[in-house]
C-alpha cells in the first residue's frame, strides 16, 4: 500500500481537533493520519455522526432484522457490501433499519415491496447527492487540509436542513400528483402487485447527431449542451402537462394521459430545438395504448414501439403510431394535421402504419397526399 506524505503539522493538528470534537477515537485519528485520510474521516463523521459504531451482526441484534434481509436492504439502497464483523454502522443505520423492521412487523409492507422501494429510494438519493455536491461546488476540497474540511462542514451544515425540507416538500407534492393520476385514470392493479396498467401516450425525443457532436466538443461545452437540452425538456414537458420519466443522455422519455397533451409537447420540443442555434434538431416518436406503470417507469409494447419510432423519424419531425393517430383524432380541436407515411418495418415489431404529426398552422392550402 502506498502511503501519501503526511500533512503539515499545524494543519494535521487542527483536523485532528475537529475530528475529536465529532467523537472520533484517538485510534481512528491515528490510523487516518498514517493513511493520510483525515479529511475524508472528518467529512464521514460530520455527515454520519457516530458515538458508537456497530457491526452488521450487532445491527441485527439491536433491530431484530435478520442478517440476510439487512444485507439485501443495504444492497438495494446501492451500497457496497461490508463484512459482518466490520464496525461500519451508526445510530442512524439502527434507526433506519428499525423503521423498516417495524413496518414489516406490522404487515404494512412485505419484504419484496420494501426491497423494491429501497432500490427506488437509493437511486433517487444517489442522484440527489451527486447533484448537491455539484451545486455547492465546495472550494478547496480537492486541495486537502483543514480549510477544505471546514468549508465542506459549513456548506453541509447550512444546506442539509433546508434541503431535507425541500425533499419532503417535493415528495409530498409528487405523492399527491401520483395519487390523483391513479384515481383519475382508473388504473388496473392486481392484488399484491406493485405495478399498474394504465392508458397513456408515450414519447421519446432524441437529439440528432449527438454522437458526432460528443466527439467534437470539449467536455465543458458538451456538458453545457446536455444541460440546455435537459432544461428545454423539463420546461416544455412540465409546463404543458406531461411528465418526464427519465433522461437517457441525449434522449428524454415522457408520458401523458391525454394524447393531445403529448402531441403539443412533441411539437413544442421540436420547435424549441429548431429555434435554438446551440441545439441540434430533434426527432420525436409517439405511441399510445396500455402500459405497465411501476416505480415511476413504464413498460410494455407501447413503450417499445415509441422508442423504435424515434429511431426512424427524420430530423425535425414528429412521427406517431396509428393508435396514437386514432386516439388523438377523438380529441383533436383543430391544432394538428397529419400526413400519412408509408408502411415501415420495425425490428421485432413488424410492419406498422405511421403518421407524421404537424401543427395546423403549417398545413398547406391544398390537400397533400403521400
């Protein structure tokens, strides 16, 4: 093992005092000093205060949760395995595991549902943590030393309570919106199943030429393009009444219960990209029908069809399935017009009839037939 050079005596002493104030033992401080990880230990102790550390076996004894189940829950949250005899858990872990065990004991959740919820929670919190670290851009952390530790501590101390309240606020708002959708949509759910069957319009929007662009632009400029793409997607989709399911690099997946809403979103996204000199053209694929909703994501043939349609759409166009065309026809208020596209073969799906969607304002004075 390579040992880094020790820190300056005064800096090391101040970090050690900071650690002692956080409850670190002399043995832990000495070991961290030898391994030159005093800064990391200080940050760990600040974020996860621990008067005492427990092994997984002790965690199981204190909470009543079986070892294997606590191990599954830990992995579901996205954390790497630790040995059963390694003192790696704090009172915060004890509290969290006790809450889950209490829900299981009261039959308010079953094991599979708890594990799946843990996966969703872990993924969401991991992304949130990465975004928060990027947002605050703590100065000096990469330089080491007490200034870095104190800087991180000050930022974390100032932001953690506020962001915790924001998380609860966003969760309550999204929970209310999800409950409304389930009630209004009359979703079908089999007893004991974590998934629901709903009718929805599904859209995929993809930036044209992004692979080539990613090879040409410096990392910083490429990051700006992605940020701009995400900004346009979130603003457009949310403001028009749709929901972003996920961002996949240069592609966004969105859903809407009303096909007219999905059509407006698709056309607005395409128009926004055509008017933005910093963004390449967009192509959009739309499909409509019954989908499986699970943990905020959507699955099924309709989703597969929409994702395949976007790949054959031309730059700057919106291409839709015949089911989407028929569903929109029932609610069309004169906003849109269609051009029939020749039958196309889509891998693993077969030959499908597609339609090009355009705003009514672009309709020619005379009829057009393809």
